[in-house]
């Protein structure tokens, strides 16, 4: 019997990982279990409805350290599902005795600082350059296509700025919150 596969497009902002993980849990309660995640597209396999807790972790890690990193989660009761760039997805049955790997504020703060730094250093310059290149090409060649491309690039650039601001707010809250 063939496996039933479902792909869903879903947009979550960088700071909405709790919302994303809850959505994945709700999908498992309906019998759709995460197999893969790739740039807003989630692939699920149909199975028995189960209460599965999901965890997403952003970790910039060297290839040689991946096995050790995955083992930390395994020992804490998590099953590795997939990797999307520097995002790692894990699952555990809700009734299992899984442990939070990053349960203290300092660990969460380091995670979001790394995410913010990556976002600002890598993504923002790429978007800024894209915006500059498209606007220069549009100045030389006034076409509807270039105008639409400029508009889309500008909207993505604004979304990246908004995302950066939200990450800064999250990091600031973690810095100000009491140490656990």
C-alpha cells in the first residue's frame, strides 16, 4: 500500500516557532506526521492520529559536529526529523519523558541572538543588493515585469526589516527577563 503524502504551504515568521510547533502538533493529532520542511512547504505522511510534540532549533553548526548535536537531542528523548538550512526539526510523543534541551532563558537568548545575527549579516545585505540591482535595471529598461519585480523585492525587503525588528524585541525581552 502506498503512503499517503500531503504538502502544505504555511508561512511562519522567525519568532513564531511556538505557533509553528503547535500547528505541527495539531496536524499530528489529525494523523498527518511531519516528514520534511523546506522553505514554507511542509511534507506530511498520513498515519494514526497521535499527540506528538515538535521542536525546531536554529543552530549554525559545522558538519563534523552534527552527529554530536543530534545525539544531545536523542538523549533528551527527541527524534530527528529533518533539517532545513540551519533549522533542525525534532519530535517526541507528548506522553514521552522528553526534556527541553534549551529550557533556560540564557540558552534561548543565545539561540535568538545567533538567529538575529545570521538574519542581519546574511539575509538583509542580499535583499538590499537585490533591491538595488532591480531598481538599476528598471531605470535602464522600463518594463512592467521589472516594475513588478521591484515591487516584490521591496515588499520582501520590508518584511525582512519587520522580521529583524521583531527578533530584536524578542532578544531584548529575553535579556530583561529574570534568569532561570
